[in-house]
C-alpha cells in the first residue's frame, strides 16, 4: 500500500469532509437554498480577504480572474508595471500586452524579491503608468514579494492601481486588503481554500471600481460590474460551479471558526519547519531572502536533477510535489504548505525527501531534517 | 421526509457514482495519471460530439465557451447573423456586439423555431456575413431550431461559419457535427453530461480553425489555439477543474458503454412521454411546433402564475423545475429530461405537476397525465 500525499502548490489536498459535502445532491442555482450559499461565500471571502469591499467569484481557474483584472481596468494603450520574476509574473506581462496595454516589465532574477524602490522610481519617472501588477507569492520560485511596501508607494497615486496575484498568498500570509490599500487581489480555490480547482476570486476596491467604470476593454464572461450586481442579489451572472461553491461555503466556515491569526501562524510554522529541515540537510533554498510561506523552493544538490527527485517521491512514496518550470527546470523542487495539512504532515514530507536524496546517491543524515522540523513545530 | 428531485434545465441530477468518483483524493494536473484522464475525456467528447475534429474543454460555464466562439473567430466589424428567439439567442447577439461585431438579428417569436429560408435570404442578400449563431435547443423556450437545415445552407459558403450553442442539445438529440458540417458546437457539463456546472466544451472544425488563425480579437483565458496545443499533449493551458474532469471521464465512459443511439432514443421517449402527459391534462405546450427533447416548456393554465407552480412543486414535493424568463415569466414552466434520469423518473414529475395543479385550483383528472406518459414509455 502506498498512500497518496499531495504537497504540490495547487491542487492541494481536499478534506474528505469537504469532498463529501460537494458530493451531496446538486442544487439549482436559482433557489433560496443556493442564495444562502452565495451569501455565506461572499461574507466568508470578505473575511479572508480582510476587506469591506467587494470580492467576486468566478467559475474559472485563477488565470480567468487575472484576465478579468486586466480587461476590467486597463484601457488599450495604458502602461502598466509588471514585476517579472517568475512564470506568473510573465503571465501579467503577457495579459497586459495581449489586451493592448503596454507592459513596463521590471525583471527580477528568479528566486529574488522585487525592490520596491525600483517600482517607486519607475512611477516617479512616468506618472502616466496606470497600474502595478505583481505576485504576492510567486509560485514558480517560492518568493514572497514585499506587497505592503509596494502598496505604500502605489496607494498615494490616485491614477495608479495595485493589482496583486494572491493566488498562493491569500489565506496563507497576512495581507489585509483594506488596511494596506490593495486595489485588486486575485485568488484561486485550489490553494489556501483547500478545494479542487475551478473557482477564482477577485477583491475590488472603490478606487478599482473607478477604473472599471472608465475601462473600454470589451468583456462579457469576466464582466466584473455585472457580477457585482448579481452578487448583491446573492446570485451570479452565469451558472456558477455549484458543487465547488458548496465546498467553498463549508471551507470558509472552517476558516472563520479557526480564525485568520491561527491560520497564518500555522502556515508560517509549517513553512519554517520545512525550511529548517532543508537547511539541516545542507540543502540551499532557492529564495532564501524572501521566502513565501505557501511554498518552499529548494535547489537540488549538485549532480542530481530535481526532476528525478520529484519522480522518485511520486513513484516510491506516493508524494506529489512540483519541479521547476522553464529555466528552473531540473534545478529546483517545490513543496507546498497549503491545503488540508496539519503540523504532522510536514514530517512524512521531510522524511520522504531525506530518503529520496539518499536513494539517489546524495549523502544524508537520515532524520536530521525531521528533527529540525520538529524543533520548529514543537515551539509553534 | 421529502426527497429532492431535480428536473431543471441545468444543473441536472448527478449520479451518486459520479459524485463519489469526484470525491476521491485530488490528483495533480501535471501527472501521467491526470494525462490519462485528459486523454479519456478528449476521446469521449469526440464520440459524443460525433467529430474527428477538435473538442476543447474549459474551466468555465457554458457562457465562457460561447464567448470563446466569438473572440476566437469574429473580427471587430464582422457581421454575424444571430437567431434571437429566446434568452440564449439574445446572448449570442450581446456577445457579438460586445466584441465589436455587428449582429444581424433574426428575431423569432419565443416558442417558435427559425425558418431556415430567412437565414438563406439574409446570406444571399449580404455575402459579407461571416457567421450564423444559433441555439440547437433554446433553453428559455424549449424550442429545437432546425440545425441540419441551417447547416445545409451555411456549409456551402466558405466565408461563413455556423456556430451552434448545443448546451442543452449535445448528448440529448442527434446532431452529428462532422456529418452535418457544424463549425463550432458549444456544450456545458451541467446538462446532458449529468455533472455539476463548471466545465464547458467547444468542437472546432477545420474551417473554423481557419477563422481562428485570421481572428485578431485579443484573447487569453479562452485562447483556443493554445488550448488545442495543450490538449494534443493531454494537458490544459491553465489549471483544469480536476474533480469535474475526473467526473467527466467517468460519465463519458458510461455514455460510450450505453451508446449514443440508446441515449438519444431514451431522451426522446422521456420528452414525448412528458409532452403526452401535459396534453392529456389539457395543457398547452409553449413550443408545440418544434419541441426540444431536452426540455419541455408548458403554458400555465389561465389564471395561474407559472411561478406559483414552480414554488408549490419545490415546497410541497421537493421538485426543482424552472419558470419562465423575461417576458415568459409567470407564463410558462420548464421541465428538463436531461441528466441522471431514467424512464420511471418521468412518473413522479408528471404526478407532482398533476397534484400541484389540482392544489392550485385547476381542474385535473389525477393520473391522466401519468397514464399518457406510461403509454409512451411502455412502447419505448
């Protein structure tokens, strides 16, 4: 018997309680019963996004909400800073240019965080820049970008929006939307929400709604103003992903019962434990300076392809993690700390990495990583 | 105890076998295991769409695939005939104009089918028309439009595409994509596929791919060429709705085991049985001339608001059907014959309508509708 254990940066493990909730008989979406689900979802999303503003929900992957952020706020010809330090930063830049905007890329070396001063300098040099797009947590590199510092710069400028891809950040790391003044924050169900993929979220500030009103970009499925009108009546513009919405209402109930402080503290301790474990094994982190708490990227040892580590973990131990993408391919492996996980779930992950490294010929002091993780977790 | 029974035109009932399949532990989408699911899904979709061409799959509602049909094939300024005889026909027209096209609306009275000659005349009068958009089954009225006759007209014109909303038709009524020469056919998971909502499909002919190549409309999440490239490698461009895809593979297996002929014959017999039942009760059908086999729209008796029938069925009998939309509101109720249904499921539906009508003060010969339905089903 080999159990399946998933530590990928999405999809993440789904609780069997949630899976069974979603397996209940389907309900029609134009009923009082489903309106109550939508009402719960909207309140719960506002809680997790820490906003009194709007949070919209879509039947799509996270990329759909990223596209929505662009087509609802950016006019053709508008310039927008895109922080490009990984695969998802590249996606912002692609989206901006695909819809006729002019991306002003700030290229950051993979594994490093953006320097907010560079953003400030660009904005000072060109006040016509209409938006700053970045990732809170760049899933491809395991970097947490300094969202608060960037927000402090952008918030003062009434003609510039801050758009944050929070797909692997919201619900993991503290990122108070209203307090920091984040205009748009995007999320996806298969991350901290510990649901299957298929739902995307976007918070929208009052300042962002002003941009939406002035935006001439054509849009229909991702028409945010239309979705807002419908959500106000506890319904959705188009047929919602009913079963996922039911699961979302259930998970949001669990999250509210636990409280955000506990959720953030737990996520941080899992990430710290895993990082400590890797260091104890003599491994180097890919993003040591500004690591995300949702995902840890680790450099494979010299002479071992990270893909071989990923494959061995899957084949021998039933563990799903992720390798590197694009030019990090073969170089890093990525382990997530999101989803239906508790502290003890870090132990088999670390143990399996230790055993895999040893089996692939890398010298490992078996148990050293596990002990280091325990030392973090025992104090958490 | 009141059991929930759903006869709405989507979402439809989901088999518990499918629900439990979707409740299995989540798998990562970049794995051999999930590639096998995608391969199954692609083959199964081609079977149901009856095409050797491409069938794409998206994490979205059906409207997302409708938008995709427009943004991948229609250039701004292009004229397109839209058959507008219901709420979903209106959606085609809105989509065309929203993305800069020029809708040439053919307005058809709600409850009636389009006359193909009118389409031929419009195309003859203006050969610059680039597309014809229509519904195979107009869900808001219960009308089946004459898709084959329209296809016979459009197929000959190399500069005009036929785009069919098959959301409540594919998998219910015989509509052989390749044989009839349908360029784009759109589907949605919460209909004949008897899954929760959250997946949309689109078949794309070789002729349609030519239009895609020449289409300058910006697109990203619904970029069909990108999706085609990924599907060829048994993957998807963006994170797929994994659990729904797993359910889809399971349902497609059931459909292939049953065979399309049986599926179409069953659906037709359920619809015929329900129509016969309504006639036996002295009720008038809203679309007597060209009824869809996926959904029957029935005129409420004089003096009874159809909304009251819908509400009574839900409150007293746990049955979900749909009322009328827009100007059919209060006038019609709609009962679907799609989903996880068998012949005997028609009996409680008819019985509950009989009892509801009686309880709302309409004279009814209880059992007369049930008997009429049985007479159809016994010979089926």
